[in-house]
C-alpha cells in the first residue's frame, strides 16, 4: 500500500498524459490543471476530495486482499495487492475520464 501512496501521481500521469510526474520530480507542477484552455486531468481537477476518493477506492480493496481470512500465502496476497493498484487505478481513471469528458 505504500507503493500506492508513492506512485499514485505517476499512475495519473501515465493514464491521463496530463503532465503529472513522480513526487520527487515535481508531482502535479506540470499537470494540465495549471493551463487554461485545455481539458483538465480528472484526478487533479477534483482537488483533495478527488485525490482521497481515488486513493480510498484503491487502498480499501488492497487492504481487504491483504488481511482477509483465507489460505493465501503472504506472497500471493502481496502479488494480488500490488496488481490491484494499476488495475483498479485504470478502471477508476476510465470512469472518471468518461464522467468528466476528458476523452
């Protein structure tokens, strides 16, 4: 889940091509939300509420995968939790991009 916190901004830039970069490289400084006359990145344009909503929609399933009872080994749980990050992020990005008319 730490990777989700650290790399969520990278996923934003990858999926929306909005200019967002890694935290250590300026984060949203180059995001298109700072430009007039262009469509704005759906994750960044919703401010803190949007960010925390996206984060929760990814972290809650990751947490459920990690701690749910079952016979999965810790390795299987780790792989599934890590895989949930780009998969859920992609689904959320498609939904928000469509709702905001980004594409």
